């Protein structure tokens, strides 16, 4: 649980969490499985491990920290945006460690660079949306 809270706190600070549209309960003492999520689906599995990071359309800005990979049971990441606030820099290659990921939505940000080959590790990926970013390369 300590590692999970560390990864989530790193995400909060790396993406300007105090400026999010909704950051209800984030960094509070309550169970992190009750912290704000855009999804109506549970954020955690029965063991209390995060499986869903649904923070799309929440004005995240900054960078995706490599510590997200510490949330090893993740099935879904949604960091999409439709506002001036957006994520920048590159997708950390460590994200490839999330081999159970089924959904990765980063639409509408200003992410750059080439896509890490580690994204090919996602054997269960059903939904990948990287549109409207600034990626380069083949």
C-alpha cells in the first residue's frame, strides 16, 4: 500500500494535482481507492490494488512519471484531455512494465518523441488512443 500511495502521490505532483478540475480526497488519509476517479467502475480490485487510473478530462498538466509503472495491476489509464491543460514530454518507457494494461488513452495532450518499443509488451490491450499528440518518428 505504501508503494501504491507513493506512485499515486508522484502522479499527483507530476501532473499539477492541485490544479486538477477535481482532486477530491487525493493525498488525504482515506483509502486511496476512494480518491477521485472519472470512471464509475471500481478503481481497485478486491485486494486493494489500483486497476484503473481514470483521470481524463481533469486538466492534468505536466509529465507522466515513470512511477506509474509501480501500479503493476493497472488495467486502464485514461489521461485524455480536451482543454489547454495537457501532459507534455514523452511517455516513460517504464509504462511497458504494465503488461496487463487493456486501455491506454492519452488523447489530446502534447506528448512528444517516439513511442517506446515497450508499448509492444501490452498483450491484452484493447483500446489504445494516442491521437492528437506531437509524436515523431516512424
